[in-house]
């Protein structure tokens, strides 16, 4: 009896399940949205971090500035170099000599067509100086009007003294040489050595006066000769003695007989 009653119950349960499935199949189905898949980022190669080096300051060489002034002298200035007279500073340059840097004045002597380079640190030793002040030039011109002073010594010794004065760079001392060796037309002619020294002294004096007074050398020479013409003339006898003395000694400076005649 139990088996017969169980079967109808099972059939009833199965029919209910079938009906539920049919109802579910008839109901409209909504699509279920699937979550969007996350994009997978491509793996990037990991770069190694550069090691920061200590900052190095780049040494930038600045352009060298042109030197324009040293030791109180500047470019384009006229100066007096004792051994050569008046010259003009063209530039102040640096040169490397034997591994050491040296500053040099580049001096041009236009009349002699010569360029000289003088270390800036040695201008005092060589006696290079600025042009004379107008007052000193006036004093030199006044010196020309004085009486000639000729020592009664051997010409060779006097010639050395005159040459030392010319190369001293002292404008008054140079004027003294011009005064002492000057000969007017009425006076006896100069010996060759006297003439050479006179012209050297006259040239040095005229060039400096020309630059200081802003005149030509020809005009400066005329001014010098004008001052010399005002000097008192030496006596004819003394002039003749001095001239003979100079000629004898210039012709034979080392001759003992000339020394004896000079002493007499």
C-alpha cells in the first residue's frame, strides 16, 4: 500500500517542477552586463636611475681686455725713451717668455722707423718718462741763450760727457749740449765729431719741443736757432783755441802728443 501512495506524490512533485521550468522559460530574460575587463598595461622596462654627479663648474675663459694703462703710461701717449728720444706707445701687450707672462710697452719711433718693446716693470730702470711740462721746456729754451761753457779737457772726455747728457733724457742737459756745440756762421766750423753730437742733441731737443708745443719739427728747430742767436758770442781767440783743441783731439784722441799739446 505504501508503494502505491508514494508514486502519485512523486508524480505531483515532478509536474510542479516542470510547470516552474515552463514559466521560467516564458519570462523575458534580461542580459546580465558583465564587468568590462580592465586593460592590462604593457610592462615598461624600468630604466636605471642615473647617479647624480657633483656639479662641475665649467671654466669659461673671458675675452682678455685690452690693456690701456700701466705704470702711469697709457696707449697712444708720447713718451721720452732716453736712448732713442721721443716715441709713441702703440699698445700694451702680454707675451709669454720662458713660461712667464710679461707685460710690454710697444713703443714706435716713427722718425727712426723702429719699434721697441719695453717691460712695463722696468720703465723706471731704463729712465722712460713722460713729456716735459711746458715750464720745463721754457727753461730749456732759456738755457740756449746762455754763454757756452766749454771745459779745457781732452775732446774724447768732453765727447763722452756730451753723449751722456744726450742719452740722459734730461731736456735741460740736452739743451746745454746744443748751446755748447753751436757755432754761428761767423765762428769757426765744427769738427766732424762735434757736428755729429750737435745734430743728435738738436734732433732730440727739437722732437720733444715739437710734440709738447704741437708744432712741426722744422718750426721747433727754427725756435731753437732763434734762441741760440741771442746767446753772447765767445771771443775769437777763445773760440779759435777751443776749435783747435777739438780738432786735434778728435783726430787723435789717444795720441800722447795731442795730450801734450792740449796741456800746453
